[in-house]
């Protein structure tokens, strides 16, 4: 009797790759941001039932920086163990040479209805190397009960956020909640800090590190002002521990009722509204604030599904990708996990908007999110991002002033600039 082909799907996971190539009935532990793993498992199970094929979901590092390095190692070895990979929105250009052209397998109309900007992002040299799975943009969560109690409205500017956070933090601590903080975000030196810092800088009118022509622009007064303001939050309205927070650490503080504001991705909404959440029905979501010389800026995030060029079952793997990125799956994930669809029509779907009301109100935020400079910097993006988040972390930690740090960062990036210009 012929054995059914085994498709190995990589999703966000724990601290090490495990299980690739093992039989599908082997239980492999893996974890993910929010409810992502559970939703993926459910989608995969539905595809298995529909097709009769088996899927083994394996674990990878939680850190996106570590995960990218692992992917690059595996693909550079031309490994056939991994068929489907979940890849970040900034990775298509880095991994394109190792990925299947899905337009050849799924057809030229495979991306119809998806956000054109994401399709363009995933198309490298005319090749569709990944299908959009869900999109993301940074948003501001706030305790609507506390703002109402203390007579505040959601902040429009970062200065307003700073003042409101300090006011409510002080009042709550005086009332006995000594664990209350004003603002939590992603402050660890990793890709998540790049997304946060880009929002601060861009919303102050300081640009996006590198402009569309490939020119390094980060060393300017507005960028410095943005980073200095963020540094002022540490051990004031933000705990020192925020310097080691990723998405989940920030969510843990906010969801336990110990923060007034939180910057995070939309996935945190469904968890904040869960039955065991301490802040259920107490949370509002608005667009991120802006600086005095800029407009609100939300970094484009999101993840895609790609098929390894070295897959032994490329057509089957592509079929799994098509299923997981389909309208029915994206709608299910939006309702159950508040993961942003990449299909425009779902932002008008009544069931989706009932489950996640801010999808409609913040549609423009998601549709016009600020992209990291991965396209223009190409293979150098990883180094650009590392330099940016390390520099930002030094400023937040109080090791350097923003103006001095940005002079050094400009020098690093100009040395890298020769690689993409």
C-alpha cells in the first residue's frame, strides 16, 4: 500500500527546529504568538480531512531573527525536509531564490482580491514566491475604562500619550495598584523593535531609515527627537523590563490589567476579549499617535506562506498553501483570532466586523501601513534592521543620546549602502 505524501509545514514555534521529516503521528511541541498555532493546526486538519494527506507541523524559534537564520541554513543546504514555510513580510527578497514560483502552480489569478501592495511585496523578479496569509500593522490598545474614569480621550500625539499614561499610572498607584504602568511595547533588541522604532521615527516626520531611492536618511533631528522621547519612557511610564519585551511579554502585562496603553498587533484583540482576560470589555483600539511634525505611522507586518524549491511534493504543498490562504480560512482566522485578512472584501464582511469592530475603523491604517526598507536594501535588509534595533536599544537603555547614536548608525548604513546601490 502506498504511503500518503507527508507535507511538512513550518509555523511560528518554540526554541529549536524539531520534527522535520518525522512521521505525522509523532506529537511535536510548538508554540506561537497568540492563538496562531492553534488556528494553523485547525486549518491544516481541515485540509487533511479534505484531501486525505498528512501534515506534520514542526517548531522553529520564536524570535523572527533566529527563525530567518534557521531558514537560510536549511534552504542553503537544499534540504527537501521542509515543504511549506511561513515567512515574514520582509523576507521574500531574501529567500526568493529558494522558493517556488506559485503563479506557475496555482495560476496567474491566485492573488486576485488580495492587497496589491502585499502581492507586489511577494513578487520578486516577476515570480510569486509567497501567498499572503495575514497582514498586520501596529495599533494602540488602551484601557477605555481608565481613560473614561480619569477624564481622558485616546491620545492623538506621542506627547499626549506620555502625559495621559503618567497621570493614570500615578493615580492608580496611589489607589493601591503598585503594578500599574503607563505604556508597554516591544523593546527587546530584535525585529519587533525595528517595527516600533520605525513608527516613532516616521510619525515624527523622520523618514524610514532608507528612502525609495536607496539613500540613507535616518540621521536627522526629527528621528533623534522620536528616539529621545521613547528613551524618556523607560523607568517612567514604561518598566525597565520593557527593554526585553517581545509581543507576548507586552501583552501579558496589559492583559493582566497592569498597563494603560500597549502597542501591539491586531492578534492581541481576541485574547484581550477572551473569557479569562482581566481586561475583557475594557479595551479600545485606535491608530498609533504621531509626533508634532508627522502623521500616524503603523509599520506593515504580516506573514505569508511559501513553498520550498526543494520540496519533493511541490504541487501538493502549493495546494495546502492555497487552502490556508483562501477566503474561508482567512475569514475563520479573522473571527476566531483577529488576524487581519489580506483579502479586501473581508473588511466589509458583517461577521468579521462584528468579531473585530476596529477592522473597519482602521482599514486605512492597514491598507496604507509603512513598509520597512526591505525591498530597496535587498539582501542587506537583515543587517540594516540589526543595526537599527541595536542602535535604538542603546538609546532606550540610556547608553547613548539619540543624536550621537544616529551619527554612528548613519556610518554603519552608509558602509552597507554600497551593497544595494
